[in-house]
C-alpha cells in the first residue's frame, strides 16, 4: 500500500516540494538526477502524487496540487499535516 509512502520515502516529499519551486525543469529525468533516484522511481512517485492530487501538470509544468494525503486507517489529518510541515521544511532546506 502507498498510504504511508509520503511519510516514509523522502523522495516523495522532495519531489512534492520541488514542484513548488522555480526550477528550469520538473520532469522525472530532472527529479531523478536531483535526488539520486532512478528515472523510473521518479516517474512512479510523480504518478502517485498526481493521482492523489498533490501535484498537477499545467502548461508551465508540474506544480503543487491542492490534494491532501489520505490514509486508510483513520490517523487524524492534523497529525499527518504536522508531520508533513516538518518534512516540507526539511526538504526545502535540503534543496
């Protein structure tokens, strides 16, 4: 299940944050190079993020979407949101 991938795989948060930055390219190839993962893994992550509404493709390229990560076991969204804030802050600092 991908329910916790956003919380457990750093590349999810890194790509999600990168889609909100002013980068020259935001595609699987550039994400793979930037984060040291395979192009296939970057494409898989971007597809999952897109399917969940967390990123979306526009005429200008990939941008952060308005969706929220959901889990199937009822963890309160406030707990997940707080964890995400910490991850996003750390990912932004790393970029």
